[in-house]
């Protein structure tokens, strides 16, 4: 394969990856933390869309526990979304060269 063809193939792959990731970034994913305790809705771009907290968790005397659970729920959602995003790139680029 000549250099021009390789460059063209690389540009095509980059365009496919860019398009797939742009679509992924706009999609909203929902993650359930601890059986409905906290529901996190997050865009593929890792920006939080919405957080729903089960009423049974709201305890004025234990605000710290709720804050910790919210942080854990968000971190899990971000990690999962990041893994899904990376998978898109890997699927498109695998076997390309």
C-alpha cells in the first residue's frame, strides 16, 4: 500500500471515529447505583444530566453519608461511560492497519 492510500485510509478512520464519538457524547446513559439508591444520568461526554436520589437516603443527621454515596455514584457513571467511549474508538480502529 502506498503512502497516499495509507493517509487516505487513516483520514477515513479518523472521520468515522470523530462522528461516532460526537454521537456518543450527545447520548444520555443511565446508571443505577446500589439498586435504585441513586440514579445518575450522564452524557457520553461525561457531563452530568440528572441525579435522582431515593427519598430513604435523605437524612439530615447523616448528610456526609449521602454526599459520599453521590460521589461514588457519579464516579461509577463516569468510569463506565469512559470505558464505553474508548470501546467505540477501539472497534472502529481495530484491524484498520
